[in-house]
């Protein structure tokens, strides 16, 4: 399987993990789709970006950087959601970084 397909698959898994709690909270379909696509894209970006650090650390850096604009936008209407967004960015970013370093090289 190609690096791109593996990266998309890893991002898809992260997207599902992120969206399941959102569905339980009955968040909008648009918010859930946005988060899902966000992680698919991050799976590819984390896989291809070159940073001199372990995969899990690269994943955290890229996910937090990509999550900041989302957190800022969401904080306008729901300030309490900023922390969960950043926590998921760190946790899933580390997982995606680790997985892409291991399986999508």
C-alpha cells in the first residue's frame, strides 16, 4: 500500500476517534465533518512533513499548530471547548505521528 493511502487511513482512524465523542454530544454534522476531514488531512501532512524529531513529537507539533485556528474560531461561541480541542490535538497528534512514522515511511 502506498504512503499516501496509509497516511489517509491513519488520518481516517484519528478522525473517527475524534468524531465519536462529538456525536455523543450531539454536535452539528458540519462540525463533525470538519473535524473528520481535519484529521484525514493531518494524517497526510504529518506523514510528509520533515522535522528533526520523533514521529510522535512531530505529530503533536503539527496537530497543535493546525488546531489553533480551529480552537480560536470555536472559542468565540464556546470557550469551554478550547481545552478539549487542544487535548485531542496533542493525543491524536502523537498517535498519528507515531503511526505514520512506523507504517507510512
